[in-house]
C-alpha cells in the first residue's frame, strides 16, 4: 500500500510527481518533535489557559512581563531530539495567545519586548540544523491578542452574549488581520533560511478558509519556500485536497491508514506526553515510555508519521519527565530504528501474527514484526512459507531459526499449517522494550 498524492488545485501548478518528491524526506523520516512554548509556559496549566479561565488581557500581561527563559539552550533541545531518533522539529512561532517568539516588525507582542529581550527563533533554527534535523514552524491562525481579529465563541475575553460580542467586535477588520498573517508568514519564511514544514492551526469551526484568506496565504507560502510541506489546517473544505500535503489526526490513534475520498493519504499524528501541549506542571497523566514506543510503531504500521510534543518550562528547559521519555525512546531507536525509518504499512499478503505490529521497508524489502508480548519459544507466521529467506532479532542481529515442518519431540508436538512458518525464539525476551524480528524477504 502506498499514499496517493492528492490532486492539487490548478493554481498550485504542480504535478503529483513534484509533490511526491517534496514529501520524500518526510515520509521516510517518520518521527519528529513538536514544541509548544510561549507565555502559557509560565502559568504552566495548559496552553489554552487564557481561554479556559477567561483571563482578561490585562491579567494575562503578567506572563509577558515575566517571560525570561534563562535556561533556554536550543542546542540541548536539538541534542535530545536527535538522541530520541527524531528527524524533524516543529516549534510554535505563535500560538493562539498571539505572542511571537521572534522579533516581528508587525507587533509589539513579541519576545524581544519581554525581559528576555532576544529573538528565540534564529538560535533555534541554527541549533536543530546543526544536528541535522529538518525545521518547521507552527503558526496559529487564531489570535487572541490581535486587535483586528474578529472574536467568536472561542475567544478568551469575548462576551458570551451575542449582542455584546457584536459590539465588542465593532471596528475589528479581518482583512487587516489577513494582511498581518501574510506579513508574519513572510518574515518566518524569509528570515530563517530554508524552512521545511509549516503547521498552520485553526482548531474550531468558527471560521473557514475565506475568512483566513487561506488560498492567498498558501500561494505566498509556496512562492517563498517552494519545497515546504504544509499541513491541512487552513480551513479548506474537508473533502477537497486543496492546499495540504498531509492530514493531521490528533490525540487519538486512527484505526487504519488515514483516507480522503477512500484513498490513502500522507498523514501525521501529533501527540502529547501528558495531555496538554504547553508545559503543565501538575498534570499526572504522563504516558509511559512503552506506550510512546508502541505509539510510534503503530503509527508507522498504518503508514503515518508521529510528531511527539514537548512543552518546555518557563525557564526554557525540558522537564525531567519529558527528558526521561525522550531518552527511553532513543534507547529503543538506537537498536530498532530500522523498523521505523523508510518503513510503512506491510503488504496485505503478510498476515499480522497475534499481539504483533508489522512495518515494512519497500526499498530493502524487509518486514518487521514488533512483538508486544514476547511469545514463548514459537511464533507461527501463517502463510509465510517461501516468503522470506532469513530471520533475525533486530537489536543484536542474532539469527532466528525457523521451520515449516511439524515437529514432535518428548511430550509435545508443534504443528503448523502447510503454508505456515514457525520461528524458534529464545525463551528470554530480548532487552528492547518492544523487541523486533526482522525478516529478509525472498
Ligand atoms: C490545536 C490547538 O488548539 C492546541 O493548543 C495544540 O496546538 C494542538 C496541536 O492543535 O488543537 C486541536 C487542533 C485540532 C484538533 C484538536 C485539537 N482536531 O482536529 O481534533
């Protein structure tokens, strides 16, 4: 199975082949780091805190006045991302709160006007590039700070009453806000060198693409960075494939390869360590390292990418709980990444053994069996007879013997169907959190 490249609108003037080419590194790399960082890191109770608690702008200002991440060290972030096996990164240049992490000409609500006083993006981009990672920006279409943004139900200081809201919106002009977005996106795509990915975000249905002027926004993006990969959150009608390179299901695991109009499309799921995207001090719902490793494997087994989020603290470092999980993933990836990079869903002709997830590398023609539970001595592969020539445990490259015959000995008889193959596994589970069996196909 492969991803179908969706048709592009005529104005995009590009062929499916060109699109496929630009998507190549992304499809191959599979695993990236999302970073949510902004003023909300100070209250440390969700990046939506301003909305959730209906905080007035004058009360939210204290976070701006105290923003001073003295431990900010993007080289350290980049090292941790790389060690975890991540190949690209996406940082919130501006989240819904409207605060900008770079020295934008078009607003005062930016990092250079906080006590920190310096641009954050330049060093960020340089540090991740230096570690060989691709770099992307998240940019929120929603803006809770901009004076021209027409407020709706999902806007923090907005009166709930419709008439009052209409009054509060008097004089606000989305046309001006559209210009603001284009100016800022131009800065983001011209001041920091090559940018590989752009993650736009609107996250409620209050507005659609016409109100964002998404079509022109996208044309601008393509003009400034022709090879950039753009996500699907620009408010275009769902059934069209306009203006996006990949779909972004979030906070759940799709049951199968994500489809549009019945066709497999490139997709990336973004996920959190603990539920919130921004640093949340008192959140105690952190996923275990094993859950996260399974999440990565399962995503790739369905042909997708995983963008795993870290919310740095107000002081600018990765919380220990985040670092520990990155380390654990890196430990697994060090010996097993061959089942992730360049891999995708396995061909249908390979039946999934019980308690296993499959991935497949179409270039090297290797099949990867991820054993969620280590089987006792025998793993029967139904219908695999004649389909592979060698089997090994991925982490140490040790041979796995296999047979197709029914074997009898002592008090036991191992039987298998005519086209089945039995792998003869070591009794002791290998060291990896999720051990991987590599089959070299015929
Ligand atoms: C959005 C943001 O509101 C959130 O703060 C975070 O940045 C996240 C990555 O994106 O939230 C969404 C967006 C889309 C869906 C759900 C939450 N969705 O499609 O289900």
